[in-house]
C-alpha cells in the first residue's frame, strides 16, 4: 500500500515524507503499485523491488520524498 494524499491546490498525489515512511515502515509504503504504474527509464530505476513507485515514470522527487504526477 502506498500512503498518499491528494493535494487539491497542486492537483497531484503526494506521498508521505521520508520521516513519516520510516515511522510507518519503508517497505510497507510502496510494495503494491497503482494501476497507472509504468517503468521509468533504466537510468532512473532506484529500487531493487522493480514494481515500486520509486521506479515509476510518474514519480517526481521532492525535498523530503516524492510525489506522483499521474493525472489519469
């Protein structure tokens, strides 16, 4: 389960911060991927767990974590 919330102002899905993920358990926050998952280019893959939001084309890095840019 990926823990995200909708940011109405920015019109994007935002993930928990790194601190929040650590408190919850990193491996629990991105093991299952949404139906919009699409692999990023090989140079951008960062997780050993291939089907992870961390390896998704729609993932955008932020100062504290990442956000999902999917606008399906």
